[in-house]
C-alpha cells in the first residue's frame, strides 16, 4: 500500500538515553494503531539531545487519529515526559521520490 501521509517531529530531550528507551516503548504502542506503516527514530550526531522521528501513515486521517490516541495512551507517557521541547512538527504528503 502506498504511504499517503508522512509525519515528522523534531524535538529536544533532557536525557538522551532515557528518551531513547521511552521512544522504543512508544514505538511498540504506535505499531498497534490503525493506519500505521513505519517509524524511524533518529538522534543528531552533533547535538545528542536533538531527536527526529519520521512516521509513515496510510493517510492523513489515520495520522490525525493516532495523534489523539497517542496523547491519551498510557504506554506513551514516559516518552512524552522525556521531551523537553518541540522544535517542529508537520504532516506531509510525499510529492516525489529520489532515485538511489
């Protein structure tokens, strides 16, 4: 199935090790949500407290519904608590693919 919505988050954490563990737990929870396709978690090399998450959804409606569920899901509380500040967040459509 084609991915129709890509969600990305750029955020800062206070404790990178704690945040990475909490993110792993949150990834397991998100994996059960309707319309979920994949989640790639990244950490900046130059700035260890800066994390980036790239999440693929079936469509924008699934992404929006998951956002509401995520905020109320007890399995994601530790992850949300590990986030110090949000730098950027957006829902995007893939418009072109790069050839490798």
